[in-house]
C-alpha cells in the first residue's frame, strides 16, 4: 500500500491510521508505517491531527494483552474512547456476559448474569439488549457505541451469519441473531462460535500471540475447539470445524451417559467441567468450579479426575495434531484455571498418539484470558467493523 494508492482510493492518512489502530491495544509509529505503507511525514501529520481531535493518545506500552514488546518499554499510539466504543455479547449455555470497550480493546465495564440461553432465543436477545444498555450507562465518559460482537456456543454459517441447526442450542438453528440484535440497536453486529472467538483472542492478545497455527480448546460446560491455520481462524464449509465435544471417546466411561446432542460416549460427557464435577461428587459432595480449583491444588483424587479429563481430550485431538501439525495447543474455558493436571493428561495422550515430529514440537499452553477469551474475541471482531469517528480537519496525504 502506498500514498499514491491512497490518493486513488480517495482515502486520507487519518483514515489509514484509524483503520489500523482499531482493534489494536497498541501500535508503534514504526508499525503504523509498515502496515499502511505511508511515509513517516504522512503518519506524523495524521497522528498530530488525530491527537488534536482527541481520537488518538500517545503512551508507553504496558504489560496488558496485546501491548507487550520485546526489550525496553516503547512509545506508541492507541485510540481513545472518543473514537468510539464496541460491545461484546457472549452467550453461554447458562449465562450471558456483556462487555464494553474502546476501539483499542480497553474494557470499561463488563458483567455476567445467569440466563437459560438455550431456553428462548428472543428472551436471550432481549436480555442482551438490556445488559448492553445498562453497561453503556455504567461506562461513563466520552464515546458512542459503534459496533457489537456476539459469541454463541454453536456453529455459525459464515455466508449469512445464521446459527447452524443442531440440538446443541435448540430454538436458535436457522436464525440470524446478529441481524436481529442489530435491528434492535441500529448497529452492525458480528457473530461467531465462542471457541473461534476464544482462539482469535488468545492468538491476538493472549498465550499464543503471533503464533500462526494454533488449536484452541474451550473446556467449560461443553467442549469446543477453535482452529487458527496460517494466522486465520478456520471455520470450515458450514462453520462446524472444531466441534470436538461430540466426538465419541474410545473407552466405556461415557457409556450409557446421554449427551445433550442425543448421542452417547461424547467427549464432553467425560471431560467437560460439568463431567469432572459430577465424577467428584461421590467423594466430595456438591462442588462448584471455585472449590474444584482449590481441590486440584491439594487433593490427589481431584487432580486425578482432571488428568483423566485431559487424557480423554488428548485422545480425541491426537489425530488432529498429526494432521494439522499445530505449533501450540491452548487450553481455555473454565478448566483453564486448573490447567496443570489437564494439560498433563493431554500431553500423556499426545505422546502416545502422535508422530514424534508433531507431538514433540507442539507447545501446550494455559490460556491467559480464561473465560473472558470469547468476549475479548467478540470485541476484536466488533472493532474490525466499527467506523471510528473522523476529525473535522481532513488530513492530506503527502
């Protein structure tokens, strides 16, 4: 991209800078020059105008997601809230999370409520609208909402953003919830599978920053995977790539245990967070996730249950590791908080089932964003379609 190209397209240096900064926590001037192809003087002039308009701020890179740079602390740029805000709606099976951030992904407010998302799509969308409006009211300060990202625990067809019909999220199949929420709020809304969004966030901001080939595992009440191949999220023809939770496992532990998909011996019936809690109930009584994390640090029975879950997951993803040869496998979702024994179990299975060239090279990583990963991925997608505010003064390319 060159200045001459920008002139032919009728775009300004300010527009180039705004487009590159949206969805980025922090970029140096050198990175902006490299990304836009603009001259140093063009970037300097555009940044000056954008700073005067209050849309861009100069600051030093911190240790937050997406900001870290090698070596000494460096100075750079990020968009301010005045340039615009984005929101994320993360639907789980039994919860709804909403976050509001500026276009540089600094979260201003976030909230989670218990909600039966699978029960009624229309009710879930009404609740999402209410939570977004409440979050905006709580996020005091400048900036207007200009886009929304949505995550759902089901496959999404890329061609029309409809939810793929399945028993995983009954009542949502064939519908276009992003379009419906967009009509309610009068804003562009993007949508994707929650595991895909978690993969996007962990490769952009988290444990696998800048890794080009990644298998992201979201292990919560269900199990899903997000695939990043050559730096791009791979969704497959109908959006169903990564549906690992309903692959039958090769032993009898899940035999007779019906899965919500209608099948039996599905991976999530033996290795999801819900399955681990159920397995430990005879020994410890009713447990919640926080107590499970405590037990994982102090009790061998709990650690064994988590390791067994990891072994089952590793059995399923071994063939994927052989086929795709990822550089990293990232454990996300609620069980990321107990990553040690789960990853140990995954490693044990991978060592048995993968070719040495594939198994030895892959890194096993605990996700850095935890259960917030899908929401952060939704914010990234929203920022990509957001149209930032432009300064009144038009910056001329030089």
